[in-house]
C-alpha cells in the first residue's frame, strides 16, 4: 500500500479535491438563474400553455395552471435532490474517510445542510423579485428532497468501501 507525503494511504485520500466541487457549483449557478424573473410562474405557464396547445389543441387555462404548479414543484424536488447528491460527492472528494467507506454521516450532513442553505437563500432572493414569491414551504420541499437523496445514498453505500489498489508482490530472496 503506498502512502502520500502526509502519511495517509493513497486509497484513503480524496481523488481530486477541488474538481469534485465543479458540478455542485455549476448546479448552484443553474438554481440561481432559475430564481430570476425569467423562470417565474407567469413565464413558465405561458410556455407550458403554448406547448400543450400545440400538442392537444385548445387547452383550458385551469389545466395549464394546474400542470404548471405541479411541474414547478417537481422541479424543486429534482433540482434540490440533484444538488444534495452533487454536494455529497464534493464532500466525499474533499474529506477523506478514515475507514475507506463510500458513505459517512459527515458528508451526508454537510450536503443536506448546505442544500438547505441554498434553498433558503433562493427563496429569500425570490422575495425581492416582484414576479416571484419566497415561500418557506418550498424550502421544506427542497429540504425533504435533499434528505431523501441522503437516505438513498446511505442505503446504497453504507457498507461499501473504496476498492483498495492491488499491491505488487515482493520478490523475497531466500538466503541459503
């Protein structure tokens, strides 16, 4: 087993510290763009209405509003579930696991709380945009999605460890 300069076995070291953060940071950028007027309910409902009218002809405005509401909530769940997963991966790549495990409570906890902070800041930001509303209920929905992903990661990874690199056989000489 090879060791780094710090004395930590290489299979326990993070893979490439900062590179693991790139997807999470990009996703936070996507969430920030979605927090603007461009993705307000008025804009998404008009796009959805046009799409439904093209597919099905005349569509009732109530149907468009209902579908728009549910699709927006689904967007919250999917978006913040993805963020929670990406943050977990980033922390796993940054903080080593002493036991070589692929899941630790620390990584899951950090990913969950940071997702909740991003969701809170997103809703706070939306409260200043006239076409948007900042709702605590959306933060609860986002947090529930983040927690759900962390539970799924726990169930999938709790007993798994990183594959240890194969060691080279040593050629021992027998002195006779």
